[in-house]
């Protein structure tokens, strides 16, 4: 009933006078947000909404590079240990207070307090390799952060959306007793109303001071709110979302790839797409008694017609990419384009060399409509069987599959990784010692060494060499097979002007207007 109420709200608005229609952009989310506390009790939907209201010192550009946001300038010392942030002048919080370095210090102290339960505290306290040892404010417009050792990932981690870009909020975001109230940020929109299970309403912040730039550029660049209100409606049912788009009650929604052909035929809608940094993959458990033999893993790779799998899984929207680096990354080199070759004869030869005797190999998948887990598994099973591999599919609920993934309890798995912009962050998602981190797919000390170097080296050319070596090593070891980067597809009302999907796979409603 709550979902129906959410759509009813949009339908009622659409039936309202034209002026009211022009005032609001309605965006469908497949689930409600988890909280309004940046980086705390979050998921992708939560991040997408919150990052309209809050900003950090730095943010991602359109191509995934990191650039100043609340800072106007960022400089690093020659030894890579000290970062100096010069704040933009005139930036105001939603309550009218002006941003100063004291606000940055207050926020950092709050984030690093275990009681805050910030998702990314472990990224900065030394437990995962990088440690911020000191934060100071020499004057009202300057913040200085000191690291214990150089890290090429420092600014990228500061910009990460799951960290809420280390959002700088006003201290009045907390109640007098220190508990969370609501975000008082510096973003182009501010919180209007959150009706749990139904919608989140954001109102335009008329005092917003946009970063410089002639156009939108990721989370930086020009960020004007062109409409007085944006409403994010929680609608889990795909049929209801389609009905809302077709009727005009909804202006923006992500839809499964399988719905794209139908949506393209609707006159009042447009389908927009862009490759993202999310990755779809087939995991191969290298500690399985059968699959620990690299010849078995290479045989699996040779047995798969990856272009056909990708075309089927993405409804012909995706492009095969066996790299951990997304296709529009500045690090996507000719080496990163190297890939597995479909060669059934080689697959059968490798199986013979490995002494394979037809033992079953179970491939785990789920049937969530937002990922290609099951369609990929169906295609892969057919190809593996054609090559003489006894492949079986086990379909699990997503929560159960995630538990099996976390414990490394699988032979093969059709799985998706969320976006990581920097390649070192991407490799860190699936690489590491299985004894310590059972969820890791790739257990290689040489890979760990190369990833560690990539986190320390700032020179782009040197990092490129490291990522290229990692890619060739991964292709040879075959601990998993990356298939393609998710194509971020949005169905958008033709009355919207300026909306565009991008590599971070999150909607941005600034610089978006409604046609007269």
C-alpha cells in the first residue's frame, strides 16, 4: 500500500495544474533510502539522494578524476604526506551559516568517532593501510591533513560516494543531545520531507553557491538547482514504475535492460545510457579442490563466448570488458583491452590436461531484475556443457548468495561489483588473502604487491604500468572473468532537459530543468 501511495502522490501531482507540474521532478527509486545521515546506514539509493544535499572537499568529475568541490584548490607536499585544502569563499550551509575550516575540523572529529559509525572510518584510521595522523586549520579558509605515508588513493577515497564524499555538514545537523536530526549541508537542494516508505522531497536551496564551471561535471562543475523541488519516490514494483513513466507521473527511473526496447517505443519517453564503473563477473573459486588447477579455470574462460554472453545479459547494450578498469577510465589502455578468446578446442584440451572426469561444477546466481546474474548463468551453463563441463545452476535469494560470497562458499558465481573509480580501489574489491578475507576472489601475493604500489605512487604513467601488469597477471590466473561494465540506463520524460547518466551510476538533478 505504501508503494501505491508513492505513485499516487506522483499521479496526483501530474493531474494538478500545469504550474504545479512544472515545479517538481519525480524520480523513482526501487527502495526507500535508509537514513539521511551521510555515509551512515547507507546504500546506493541513500547516497544518490543525500549527495544532492551535501558536498565534500573534493568530488568526482565526469570521467572519474578527482577535483576540488568545497575546496577551490588542493595541493600536496613533495613527500606526499601533507594535503592543503583552500576553501571556496562565500559557501553557505542551508541554515545560512558560512563554511569555515572549523566546520571541516568538527566534521572530521565526528566521522572518526566510533560512535558515529561512519562507513569509511577504517579507510582513514590505518586499518586498511592509509592513516590520517593530523588535521589542522591554520586559518578560517585553510585545512591541512597529514598522512602517515604517501597514498595515491587519499583524494579518491575522500571523493567516494559510499563515504558521502566526507560531507561537510553544519553541526546543527545534530540534536542538542548529539543524536542525528537532519542534514544541513551546502548542496543545491535541502531536505523538505521524508515520508518513510513513500518519498523523499528535496527543496531548492536558494542560497547555494555553485562551484565554478560552464557545465555540469560529475559532482563538481556547475550545479544549479533549476526546479524548486525534486521528489524521490520509493517504488519497488517494476510494472508500477513502467506505468508511472508511460502516464507521465514519473520523470526519471532506472529500468532493467530487458525493458529498454519497450520504453524506446513510448513517444513521451527517451532512453539515455552511459557505461558505468560497475562490473559484472563470473567468479571461480581457486580454493575449490577441482578449480584450484589453473588449467580448469583457463578451460572455463576458453569455453565461453563472452560477446554472446554480454549481448544476452545486457540486451545488446554492453561491450565485453575483461578488465577491472572501466572502459571510459583514463587508465583503460590497449593492454586493458586484452581479453579471453573463445576457443572450445583449447578448452577441451585443457580439460584433458587437468584430468577432468565430468565432476559437477555448481554456478550460483540470483534472479534480481537489476543485475544480469541469472541470464549470464544460463548462457554460461550452456557453453560450459557444450565444452564438456558438467555445469549446474543453483539459484539463491540475494541475501543468501551474498552470505555465500562473503564466506567464499561457492565453486562459481555470477556476481556484480559496485562502481570503484580508481583502478586500485577496483582491484581491492576482489583481491587479497583468502585466509583473512574469504570473500576475495583473487589470492595472489604478487597482485597484492602491485596494488599496494599503486596506492603509493602518484605518477600516472607509473600507475598505468602497474595496472597493465595486474591485468595480464589476472588474465593468466583466471580467478574470475569480468564480463562487462554495467550500462547505466535511465528512462526519462521528454519534458526533462539536461538529465544525463554517468559513470557513477547515480542520478543528478542539478542543471536539469523542465520544458515549458
